[in-house]
């Protein structure tokens, strides 16, 4: 373990080996009462709270090395300073604090936890002939909207998940929008598989969908419109370690057919009324800039600097007002230890577009089938990049044996 005063770090060697960090010291108050934030003692408590293991068990290497401990401690101190500066700014209506990212440099954070890769436009690459796109014709500014909307409280949002060190936010944003639309249409809330999108969609769209290295919800919607999507229960998420796995869609249970996704509309983020109308109807997949202050958010109405670079995809699930501060309610995919149990309230200015939103997407679905329903035949084969002859053969086998490939 380590002992030290101030910033001096010394490995403690027991029986000839450097040991992992342990401490019997009572946890200091991580809000600043107790051990001074940024001190070695507060770093120990932070690691215990967030399950970190920056040990001295190895003399070299990135994981478990002394150098990693020192680097993480330096990043921790820099982040503490940034957090304190945010909380001293009286113009901010949100509170910053320790999150899972407090021991990372911003570059490290960006490389592991952001994963939206924008395309030149937001149209499908090769849409089905029956699918429509563009701005939803029924969405317009209106004065008849409810004063608040919360699709999470209404039961149309699945529990907050943690994407881990995988840039799969695009997959969580995509499935979240579909889950909400389907629940509102059918009354059934069924979790869809993010892992299938991470593992399988890149075969057909290698220039746009990159598994843990990022992707785009628009292209993910297109892939789903052609192949459908398995249930999360049958094809669970395992890429929190940042590694995609082999595509095993053939062994999952189809929870949504491609035919259920009828249209994907873009929503004009520059129009306040249109955004309000859209999210009043159902949750939206949106893209934002998760800047250096956003990662430190723990509560309140976020009104940090406006974004300039879209790099993260999340789910817009409502809007409301708190003590005169209007907000958009957003579900993230960084686990429940971030923000307000995994959610963030972002500043909403009446009559003005949000400076935080870049793209917003509204999938339209039919009533569809119950989760777990396996159709006799599929409108599209659940596979990637197969020559036409084999596709035809497999479709024939499906029809004969009434079994999904």
C-alpha cells in the first residue's frame, strides 16, 4: 500500500512485495467535510467508494502499476480543482462532485466513455422503400402542451444502464428511443439488446458503426429496420470492459422485428416548440457535447458551457421546471452513480432552442408483437454481408422449418 504526506508517494513493501491499497481510516466526507479533497486520504476513500484498484502490485504497465497510481492521483487532484471551481461559480444552477471519472484525464475520459460519431447528414444510407424520413409533419410549436413530461415516471423508460469503458452510447440511445416508443404504443416495456448492435451492425456499416469505438443512432435505426433486434435478456450487455464480442444474433430471441420500425423522423433542435411537441409524444434519441463540466455533474439543472462538438448520444425523456429553472430531462448511460441516479436535467430556455442538443431522432413504430415472439418468417435475415444466393437459401430454410436463423 501507499503512505505519504502531501503529494509524496512511497510504496510500502511487505514481505518483499508491494501490496494493494487498503485503509482502515474512516471514510472522509467526499463533499469536503473531513479529509481535504485532493489529499491522499480522500483519494483512498474515492477508490473505495467507486471500486477502483490502482495498486502497486506491478512495477510497470498501465494496469496496477505505480505509475498508474501516480497518474490517477494527479488527475484526481486536477479534477477536484475543476469541481471546486464549478461549485464556486454562482451563475451555475447545478452541483459538481465526484463521479466515476474523477481519476481520469479528460482525454482518457473522451477515449473510453464518449462514442457518438456524426455523419455528414442524418438520412438513411439505403432505407427500405416503405420507410419515411425528414422532419415529422405533425410536430409543430403549440401552446396546448402539458407543463411537464416525465416518461421515466410514466413507465416508458427502462432502468439506467452503464455502458462502461465502451463507446456504445449510440446503441443505448437507439434502444432507449425504441423501447419508449414501443411501450407507449403497446403498453409493454421490453429491454432491447445494445450488445447486438455493438457486435453485429458494423459488418454492414463499417464506415459508420464501430462497436465500442463509436457509432450513430441514425445508422443503427436503419440496421434495425432491416434485421430487427433481440431482447436484452437473451443477448445481454457484456462490453463494459471496452471490448466488442463476436456476433451471436442467431442464438438470441427476436424482440422487435424490422417491420415494426415504420419511420424515423429528425426533429428540429433549433425549434423550441417542435422539441417540446416531440418529447411530449415519446422519448427521443439525441446527441450532445459531453464537455469537461458535464462529466462532473451530480445534481441540479445543468447550465454549463454550450457545446460545440457532438460526441455523446443520450435519451431525452421529458421536461419540467424546478424553482423557476426550466429543464430538459435526459437519461444517460453512465450508471446510477452519475448525476441524479443516472439522469441529468439540462437547462431549457422558453422560446429558445437548446444550445446543448445537436441532433434529435423520433422513431415511429407499429403495435408490433409481444417481446420474445418469434415469427414464422422474417422480413429480413438476421445476418450480415451474406451473398445473395446464401441469403435466399437461408430464407428458404427459415420458411420450411419455421425457425429463425
